[in-house]
């Protein structure tokens, strides 16, 4: 084979076996006596990599050459090599190369790779838009990203900033696309002062652009951007009975939706690789050692291998493809035993017992270590906490919490273990504290607004969300969120169901769940008959901003800008 001025000795049999392209070249396109076959469209270095793959079924890939290699493999019909190259690129996908890989996947018709890249771009849009490859998008491609429900932006003004940046990169040829891109902005999610200061008064915004904005305040959908993930509230007890619902919380709209009814009340739940695993529980007469799995893509349940022990009020976590079930109550005693389920082998095995018997405890993982805090030993509410080393299969007591906490909930965030609420033996708690493994110490933080135990907890959108629980008087449906940067709790929208002893998981937005939690696509922003001239615009990021209607105050502001610019144009 001759590439440029370099010749590569090859065996026809090997080349024909590797690709239909070479088979056609040697058997149909060239006379039998031909010995040198020129090959264009690739460099000698890429040809050497191709031959390495053909002869050894392995190749030394690098980010510098993999895109050129996949184009050559596509030209020469080396489909297995194409798959290997795309797997390599996806393993090394980042904000700088995701657009080029997305374009490449489109060229070689790799729909799966293209979709992975598309989702990555939507998820990391804030970072992608400042990278060099962002300027290589066409107007149509940019428009498709900006109007996508799944676009992840902290504030809607980011969409406008992306448009301006893209247009100004090549102002002469792209200025005409400015008006076409403006309707991708969801003005209904923005306060009027932001629209006025950043969009209406921007140098690129002329009278025709203002008319576009004015029209779209009425016509654009109110449908918010799709959240990256949602929180599920699972099972629990309400008014003395087991609940039968899973509710989903959408932080973009600050609302809950009931998405599924369960067949029983599981006590321990954990989400792993698209499946929700539910462990143990009881039905007033019997404690269970069962484990069941819910496929969130299809909402179908399947039975899984049972645990060794019956466990209700069990603590459950996942680490490195293994599910850990810690402590609990078997109907006779509180347990210090622990077991682990390996998702690869589909088997349970016992691990070292904890130092303390614990039901109603809570656990979390941090830096490859499992931490469990508080609980009840059958007599006392526990103040102790301990950690488990997978390498040594050993539990070690750590610094105790400031107070005993049964029905406590713990969660990991920013290299700290947060312990929230619980019952100290006399009252339900509002207090919060955080454990630092480096100093083996606890730090007191702001109190919750509501005292509660046996509630649900998770980290969602960089905030710690707590939902439901028992207040000491009754179960509650109240929810609140903790912002570690502000050390403060704020109330969020409550669940539909009052419940305690529930679990929470954060999961991606599967298509079937998205249909449940997102508003209809044909919802329009219409003038509100209930707003007045003095109604203030909603605060950015507030719950009301997701249900905004175009008030007369806002529209008159746009009208004034339209008239002003029109007067300037005509004089």
C-alpha cells in the first residue's frame, strides 16, 4: 500500500479479511498483476495505526490522532475500529472536544455517540459555550441546542449571552441570524429588569429584534428547562398506614408529581445505574429480607436475591457497584450485622459487624469510606458514629455527634458528612452538624425550620433537600433546602402526601418520568388579567418565575423601548 510517498508491505489475505473496502480493491478494482496500490485521504502515520489494528487487533490511541483515525476507519469500512475509537473518545469526552466529537459522530453516522455528546453539551453548556469549538456550530445547530428542554443553565440570560458570543465571533456573516436565535430564549423565565438591561438595550438589538422579543413574550412556551436530575420520595408511613406512592420533585418548577404506586413499603432504597433497589421493610406483622428492583426506564419491578437477614429500618448505601445493608431491626433485636450485594456477581455476602447495634440510623459514603451515624439500639438513642474500611473489612468508631440522634438522616456534600434532625430520646430535633474526616470533628450549622425525624434527604442542585418525616405530633409533608454556601435553610414546595420513614434518591430524568414532571409543551404565555401595573416582576430563580404570565407592566416596558428605537430609526 502506498500512502503519499511511503510504501507499506501488506498481505492481501489479511487486508481482504479485515475490510470489504480492501476486498473490493484487490479483487475488483485492480488487475491481478498489480503490486502497488495507492491510497489517498490519509497520512502515513494513520496508515501505520490502521495496519497495527488489522494485524494485531489492537492500536495505540491518543487524543491527537483518534479523530483522524476514525475518519480513515470509516472510509475503509473498518467498523470494529470505529467503535473502539468512539469508545476512547467518550472516555475522554470534555467541554473542549465534545462538539468536535459530536460533529464527527454525525459524519460517520454513529447515532449513539452523537446522542451521548448531545447530552453532554446540554449538561455542561455554561462551560462549553466559552470553548473554541462552540464557534464552529452552525446557526441551525446552535438553535437546536438553545431551544432544547434539556439545556442546563443556571439562569436563562445565559442563552442570550451564548447568542451574542456566537454572533460577535463573525459579526459580518452572523448578524442576520440574531433575530432568528432570539426566540430560543424563554423570556417567561426571566425578570423584566434582566430583559431590559441585557437584551433590549444591547447594541445588537434593533427595532426588528425588539418586535421579536415583544411578540415572544406572548407566544413563547412557559415550559421551563428540563432539570438535570430529580428527587424521588419513596414509600414511608402516613396516618398509620404504608404509603403506596413515589413522588418526584422538579427543582426547576419547585413542584412534586406522583409518578408511581408501589406494591409494598420498602424501608431502604438506593439508585444504581438506572435501577432503584428497595430492601427490607415490614407490613406490621412481618419483617422482610427481600430486595426488589425497579427499572425507571420502564417502571417494571423484578425480584432480586434476598438478604441473609430480615431488616426493617435498615441503612442502605452504594459504593463501587456494591449495595450495603447495615443494621436494622429483625423483629426481635436491633442489629449490628452488615452485608453487601455485588451487582456483578448478583450475590450477597456478610461483612464485619458494626461496633454498635443500630436501627433507624443513616449512612453515606465519602472518598471510598462508608459512614453510619446515630440510630437506636433498643434502649437508647445513639450519639455514636463509625466508619467502614472496605480494604480492611473493619469498622472504627469516629468522633460522636453533639447529641443522640435516632431517625437521623446523613448525606455527603463537598467532602463533609452532614447529620440532620432526628430524635434525642426526648424531642425531635432541628439541629444540623457536619463531620470533617480530616479533623475527626463535628461542626454545628444552622437549624432546620421544622423539627423532624425519620425523613428523606438528598443533595439536589447543590442543596441539601429534606422532605417529610415525623414532627413529634404528626407526619409532615413539608420540605426545605439547605444552602451550604449561605448556611441557611429555605422552604421549598411540600409533597402531596404527609409521611415519615421514607427514603429519597436523586435520579436522572428518564423520558417516561420527564413526561410526568414537565408541563405540557403547548402551554403559552398569555397576558394576565390578574396582574396590575404595580405588580413586581418575579425574582430570578423563584418558583413564580416558572409560571410567569406577561404582565401589562412588562409589556409596556418593551413597548416603550420599541417606540424609542423606532423614533431613532426614523429621525
